[in-house]
C-alpha cells in the first residue's frame, strides 16, 4: 500500500486535511514529508501527536521503502494553495496566482473560491479565474504585520 493511502485516514481522523505526501531524498537520506492543514493551524503538540500516529500506521501498514525520516508539518505562512480547503481558508488573504498559457501572473486579495473558480481583487479590479486555468497559487505574507503579531 502506498504512503498516502495509509496516512490519509489517520490525518482525517485527527480532524485535519491531508495536503500532500511527498517522498524525496534530501542530503543523502530519504524523507517522507506529510503536510497537513486545518481551519485553525495545527500547533506543535498536534503535529507531534499526529507524527507518532502516522509513524505507527506506516509501520503497521507494511510501508517499507527502506530507511527514511518522517516529517509532519503544516504549510507555513507563505504556502502553495492546491486544495479547495486551502483556498477556502485563504479567503481574505493576499495571494499570487499564475495561469496556464497564456501565462499571466497577478496578486491581490482572494475574495471568493469554489470548485469552479477563484476571484482575486487586484489593483486593476476583480479577476475571476477558472480553477482549470490556475497553474499555481500561493499565499503572500505581509511580513510587517507578521512581525508585529509575533512581537505581541
């Protein structure tokens, strides 16, 4: 069984959304990266407990790609938007969108998102982009506001 099939029920059982499972080699070692998200960003305690549960599930499920390190994390402040849940959670945030050919790139506040399209309020007005035309989308942090918030 593949890692994603083993991990998904554990993540969803914890009330989180599975964003992605990626296996790659980093600095000469295999790493299995599990990225999760939720309406209230998961804290370190939640991620630690989830990491333990995921590791047990992988072991019990017979996942054996050889030696690997498991990393369970949330997407972070600036992150790619891939799933409908991520787009929904990013409503009101600043995003950068790049479209499929013809390639356009623009930035603005994400004001609407559903299974069909995104609506981004740019300095030139609102842009509606069908989901099928989105090559990439990611949040763009206001680092001054983040630093002020961290300094509270």
